C-alpha cells in the first residue's frame, strides 16, 4: 500500500483497485500468475480506461505474464486479471499460455540434480 492508504499506480497516482475494476473482484477467465497475454487487433470497439491502455501497451511487444503485468502496472494481481478479462472479451488480448509454462519432465529434473550433485 502506498502512503495515504491507496494503491500506487504509475498512471493515476493513488487509486484503489476496486475503482479501476468498477467494483468487480473476479475475472471472467481463469488466469494464473504465469498465464501469458499478448495483444491482437480488437474484434469489437474498445471502451478502455488508462489501465486497459497500459495493459495493452505492455503486451504489444511480446507475451507478458499476469504477475509481470501486475508489477509493471503497480496494481494487485486480481485487479489485473479483471482488466485482462475485459480485454480478452473485446478480442484485444490473446491468452497465449493459459496455465503458464509447462513443468519440466521428471527425467530432466533428475539429470539436472545429478549434474549439480556431481559438480562438487
């Protein structure tokens, strides 16, 4: 929390999360911290806020994880998930990897562990 009791945003200063999400607390889509998003041409007209625009800007060059976007926007993860859901609905964001990166195979992890143990 920022001084003064609000959340700090690089865009609007001191803004509480429920204000930027219009009181919504649950996203329409299941998004994980490691879910990645990237922009695409919107399929319908957008009525965006400054936070929506910032989210689109950060996802325009390459796919970004929800957790990374939360840090860049200076907003709680849940607020970013709600905003991202709005943009997915509008067709402006594409959910590239809904579950985040896949876990490495067990044999690969065992090989890495063996290599680390034998390196001493």
